[in-house]
C-alpha cells in the first residue's frame, strides 16, 4: 500500500487493481507446472484469463452471419475452428460456439470484442455471454504431449485423424473438457474452473513417467 | 462400453452421453383432462422391451444435442440413429401415430398421440411372428 503512495508512476486505474488481485483457477499449480515440465519432451503451463465468449445462434441466420463478420467466420461442423487473427471460434454444437481471444480483448481491459458480438446479435434469438471465467486454459506442448493426453482421452489423437487446427468437446481424465490442437505438438485444454486443479494435477501425473529414462 | 455414433460428432464413448429413456412418448394434448391413472401412465409407465427399443440420448459432454436411437436391448446393437421428432425408421408407414414424440418442435403437440406407450410392445410381436410362424 505504501508503494502506491510513494510511487512516481501514474496512479493505478481500478482495472489495474483488479488484475493484481485476481487468481486463476490453476494458479496454485504454477510452481508444480514449472517443476513438472520437461523441456523438449512435454511441457505444461496455464494461459490464464483468456477472453471467452459463448455464442448461440442458428446456423445460416442473419444474426449468425453478423456474428461471423465480427469473429471472422463461424465453424460449420464438429472439430472446425474458425476465426481471424488472434480470435478463434470453436464449434461446440450445431448452434453453439466458443470465441477464444486474448486477455486484452476483454471489456474490463478496454476490449471491444464482446460488445461487438452483442451488437451483432442485436435483439435476435440467440446468446452472447461472457464466459471468460468459466474455463481456464492449459497449454500442453512437446513430442510426448499426445501420449499424455491419450492416457485419459478416448478420441483418436493420431495425427492422421486429429489435425492441427481442430478442436473437440470431449472428456479428458474423466472430466468434460475442450481439446484444441493448435499445432503438430501443441494442444490447448479448456477445463471448467472447478475442474482445473484436478485436471492440472492429472496431467502432471501423466507427464511424470517421461522424466525417467524409458524402460526398454 | 458402447461406442455411440453421435449424428453431429461421430462415434464417441458412451460415457460422453446420457440416457433419456424411451422415445416417442408424447406429451398429452390435454393433461388437465387426464385421470390420475392416465397421468401416472404417461409419467411412469414405459415399455420394457426385449429386442429393438427406441430411446433418447443426449451427447452431454459433446454437442449437447438430443437424438433418438434404435438399440437392441439384448445384443446392444445400435441399429439406427435418427433426429428428435422423426418417426421410428423401422416402422415407416405402419402408423401415423408414431410421429408423436417429446420433440420441442412447435407442432409436436398437434401431431402427438395420447397413447403411444401401448405400441411400444408391438414391434417384438410383429417382427417375431415370421420366425415363429414355421411351427
Ligand atoms: Zn455430439
């Protein structure tokens, strides 16, 4: 508290104070993630506070087209990811989508994305809901990332089936989660906040074996 | 574990789904006019079919959509997947009453039938008849 009074830097805005006190759902695992990550093999980290917006709009409707103009398209079928630049739209259902954007896109930080989506929907049937606090994001990368996920996900994660740039709503470690393959060896996993610590520890447990030499 | 072919997402493990009970149980057109017995029959009485059974499922951890399934309750063989509101595919043309479902479609109350449950047991007898007719 004393430092704010003595500091010559500009006074903190209310938003800055909010950022300082917020806690991410898997924040308690930050050290464990760092300790459990194996450079060049499999690494895990949390990407906290991404902006996420739930969209509901019937495919082909005027509202869907206006929303698509904001997001850079809406995905058409299971697995598809649409989007534009750093804004991505994941397919959740025939008329349900999740927009994922950087933290700065949130309106509490001056971003206009959510309001643009609300404006696009207008008074038509559908939903634009700020879901940024609903899920957190894990990033799992490295040549063994796929085999860690395969321990608890029944989807076929082989690259001939699961292509980079696709995302599915499924179960990982027996809990519901979204799995987005962002690159050949990188995945984003979106657990709900209440499952985040469980899934984080579950993934760490799945990574442990790669810290030891392979048993022939 | 069943491997259930979701019409939106493709084959997924059974654990991603929830069961919704017997399909084609239409909501009564005039619930207020039912006797307690009739109402309890609508609420609680379901056929206990041995063989092909029409039932509802929802892909809870996937696309969250409901659909109908024809499943053999003995072999667990999944014979058909079809949309909510559609008639049973194995009985096409047999009776108009089958179009009644618990669908949320706007016209579901007008196409519904107040007594679909009795027809749920008829399939096994009709399909079994040709096999047993050789005696
Ligand atoms: Zn599905």
